[in-house]
């Protein structure tokens, strides 16, 4: 009997079945896109922070808590972010989570620090050169001026410009004006798109302008 008991004592313990959650990740859902790394919110639109648990079979079997510092902001596997929360540095600092904790039915906990970037996208003025409907006088050799004004509310970001002329796109770096020749007599269109270093954009609707050849092709 003692030999039998000794042999049984060598059997390893059963695995701890309470350790169910392997990991979780947080992503931003905004404008029908999911952004994982970095977590970036365009401050012009509402967004949702979402937790995904691994394995996902436990997605609905754990509790979720969103923290800012030591303050619990909310519970649930998603955290809605309104434009009111991103309206000022104060509300961003106090109402955007920086930590997420999840707890399963056995009290096992996992937590992660998160860093959410709230980005104010660039803006472009509706005033451009040429204006919508303008007539430009010259010919295909004339370098016509295209100019616009854009700014970024983050103040520390570079704005890049793209111009579309007659449907063709040209990247212009940080320029806010160019002179372009090669435009024949007749109707043309152009559009300006501005983008910041984090990929958020603004644009103007397409403008129509006309070239009138007063130089008779010379």
C-alpha cells in the first residue's frame, strides 16, 4: 500500500483551469476603420475604444474597466469617445483612458497601459487661387498660379499638399502654391487635399476654371 501511495504522489497537479484569458488588445473604431497601433483618434469625429480578448470565446465572460489614472471612467468592452471629450487638452487629459483592466469569473486580472493619440486634422480655407469659375488668360505656355491656405490645430505638425488638376494628382510636399503651365484653352478642374504627418486629411470640393487663349497659341 505504501508503494502505491508513493507512486500516486508523483502524478502532477491538474492544470489551473481558472487561467482562461491569455491576452487582450485595444483598438480604435472610427469611420468604419479599426486602428490598432498607434491608437489614434481624429478629433473631428466620434470614435470607440474596443477591447478584444484572446481567446475570443471569453469576450463576453469577463468584466472590463477603463481607467484614467486611478479613476474608473467606465466599464464594458467598449468606451465611446465623443467630440466633446476631444475638444480641449483638459478633456483629453481627464476623460481619455490610459489603462484597461479585465477580470474573469475567478478573479484573474490582466491590465494594460494604453496611449491614445487625439489628433486635430488640418483644415484648408475655401478661398483659393484661382477661385471657382475664374477665367485665366494665356495659353499652354503660361505658368498659372495655384494657391491655397491651410493650417493645423495641433500647431506642431507639418502639412503636406496634393493638387489634382484635371483628375491627375501631384504631391507637393509642404508647398502651399505652385505655378503650372501646359493647360490648353477650355474648361479645367482642380482640387487641393492637405494631410498631416498622422495621415488625417481635409480637402476642398473640385473647382472649375477656364483658360482663354488670348495669345493665339503663341
